[in-house]
C-alpha cells in the first residue's frame, strides 16, 4: 500500500511540474505590450451596421469597410460590417431583423419604423449610453435637435445633422435633353408646367421613358407632399402642418390633386407601364440611358449629388413648397439585438465627429474613389466616373450622421454646407415639428390599415389605376379596419404634446 501511495505521489508531482512548465512557456509567449495590432484585431468586437441606399451594393464595399476598421480598431477597439440595403426594401428587412435574433448593432430609421420598433421593445433607450459614450453627439446636435429623438418621453434615437428642410415636388431632369429642346428648368414651378415639359420630350423622344420614381417600392408621393404625414400618412396635418387638426389624408384635396396629376402622366405614357415592378431607382435607370426624369426632395447641392449617382449632368425643378417636418428626419438607433451596445454608441459618436469615417462611408477611399482638389472639394480620379466607380454613396451622405463633416463634391459651391444651414431656416415648418406619434395603443389597427394601404398604394399613387372609384374603395376599407381610431389617438397625443410645449 505504501508503495502505491509513493507512485501516486510521484505521478501528481510530475503533472504539477508539467503544468508549471506549460504555464512558463505560455507566459513567455505573451506579448510584452497589449497594444500590438495583432492583439487589438483579435479582441476587436464586431458591429453590424445597416445602411440604406438608393442604389446597389458598391463593388468595393469590403475595401472601404477595411479602411473604416483601421480607424475603429484604434479608436474604439471594434470592427464594423456594413450591411447595404436598398431603400425600397429597407423598412421590411429592418422589421424582420428586429423581430428575429440576428445581430444588428446600429440601425438608421425614421418615423415609419421607430413607433413599431418601440412598441415591440426592439430598440433601446439611449440616454445612459449617450451620456457615457456620446459627448461628441451632444456637442454636435445640441439639446433642441436631440429632443427630436425622444419617443414616449425617453431618448430612443439620435437625429442626423443635415439638410432638415425638404424641397417638396422636386424633380431631376437630364440636362442634355433639356438643352436639346430649350427647356429652362428654373421656370418650372407647377405641375402644369412640368406636364408640358414631359409632353415636349415624349413627343420628340417616343422611345424614352419620361418619368420614374427615385426609389424602388416608393411612389412619387415620397417627395411630393404638402402635409405633415405625422410618421405614416394615417392621419396627417394638411396645409403643410400649419394647423393642429389631424385629418384623413385620403380625403384631402391635396392628395386628390396629386392622384389626378400622376394619373394623367400615366395615361399619356410618360410613366412606364411596369412602374410598380421596377427593380432599380431613378438614378440607376437614368444611368442606363433611357430615362429623362425622376422625383427627389431638393436641397443645396442636389444637382451634383444626383449627377454623381446618375452619371448625367442634370437640372432640378421644384413645384411645391419647401417643408420641414419631424417625419423626414433620419435617425440612428441601437436595437435590442445589439451584441455590443456600448461599442455601438461609440461608433455612432464617430459618425458625428470623425471626418474620416463619414467621408469613407459616403465617398470611399481617397485617391481610389475620389481625389482632393486644391480648393478643398473632391472629384473622381482620372478614368473614374459614376458608371465605373467601385464605391460612391454620395447620394446618402445626408443620412450618415453629421453631413457637415463631409467633403463637398466638385461643382458645388465650397460653402454649400453654410448654404445648407441657411436652407434649413427657410420654407415652411410644421407646427408639429418635434412630435413623434406613439402607436403602441393602436398597433393592431396600424398593421391592418397598412395592409389595406399597401394593396392600393403603388398602383394608385403611380397613376396605374383610376383614382375615382379606387380611392373611395380604399378609404372605406381603411375606416373598416381602424383608421378613425388611429386618427383619434394621434389627435389626443398631439394635443397633449402641443399643450406641454406651448404650441398653438
């Protein structure tokens, strides 16, 4: 027995010595500095960031992503994966991701997404994260603009700093066609005048598509409203939000006039017969060479922005007033699905403060996708243009945090950001600016109403079907599934918000 114990003790001591030796070898292999690039890369947390685009996924996305990660590894010890999603399917894809378990750390959103995400407890309250990691955001936006990110009394989103005023009734026209037929875009200030322009081009260019929508899945109404849609168009403020009475949009004269106009355009052949099934936005269709015009919201620098997207020199006209409403504000938020919410807020903070980050996200890599000119503006490198650039998200620069940190594209006034700040003070401000509807108590009605609206929306608002009977039919179905309840709840919340904020 004694012999056995001696043997066992020897075995245990042998393992102990081996363990010590192993630990010593392991210790000797550890780097003497924890800040080496290899070690940082190994430990960096990966963030999934959803980016909306009016175009397609850029060919050089991974190259740009790696350049962004060189910055984020150093500054916040994180890496990002940019998830590019077409505008037309963005809401649907975000809704699916939020309701699932897939990792999503940083997400752009607006009033069409935020209320339902809040109701489903799918986005996080952000005040504590902002206080800890978002000092640059607070300094950039200020208290008043940050209030636009409050929902149900708490901060859930971070508003972008950009051209907050929208030039409603805006249209992009190919300049070579305008020049060919002596069309002066600066004189087009009504639907009647625009219709005459379409007639001229259609008569002379019968094989050309005259007009298409800017984004897949959206009608022309996206940038042709004269009301505050209060997030979702189900109960709006007419007359550009100059009164606080919530009404049914589909009974307003403004909506009926819009339907009449687009129906005329469709019947005269200005809009393609398959408009409800197009798979590319207006800029991409124009780039292909057979489109004259598409709709967009105007702002300073819009012509250069759209030239970069379409590949053509363009003109711009606007037939409705410039409007500022809360629902037009793009915002950033952190979903409950975020794996690293602290790092997510740190990355959002970089989007508002780090000029290299926003320029990479918008324009790509310097000297590969753009070059810096002596006057501080940027342009394509030699041999590169909109048709062959591997990366250009310039049409989305406004949505990427702090637009005023981005470079100015050649052709714009170098002071375009100062002009934009002045632009934001012009036009009509809705009296409900800052109000966000909490649809939690009418979530079922919202879903039912949206389902009915989607059955008619594209066909009706692109002129494919006659509005007279279809509008009445749609509106009856909307009321049957709860539209009035939504309108009443909006009015109740708006009245309280107005009283709390002394708005009359």
